[in-house]
C-alpha cells in the first residue's frame, strides 16, 4: 500500500532511500480501510523555497530528495492501523 501510492513521476526519476513503518493496530480481513499519502517537505527542500505573500516557488527546478507520509486507517472510525514514511533520492545518471 505504501509504494502503490507514490506518483509515477517520482518512481521514474527517484529510487527508494529509506522506508519507516509504524504498526499501530491490527485490522481484520473484512475491514474497509483508507490509504492516504501526502508529500512532505524535507529541511533541504524548505531551505530552498522562496516567495512572497504566501506563494512559494522553488529556487531549483529539480529536488534531489522527496519525502512522503503514508497512513492506513479504518474507514469506519478513522483509527490508524499503520503509518509510514518514505524518502526518495534522485536516480544517478549512469
């Protein structure tokens, strides 16, 4: 569920560097779950952002790393089953 939610452009241009999973509770075979993923800013990325009046623009077109937060939760009550973080680095040219 973690890797399935990564945008294709990240998979094409980056490779998985770090994955961290935090198991919070069990779920059952019949449970309906929600899989959520959002992009996170790394400290490196935040330091490269510039902008005025709340509109940020990147000072670099390509970032060397991308970070994502992943949550698997029960649809019924929103309880977290699993939380994960992935860190992706730009593929090196060969």
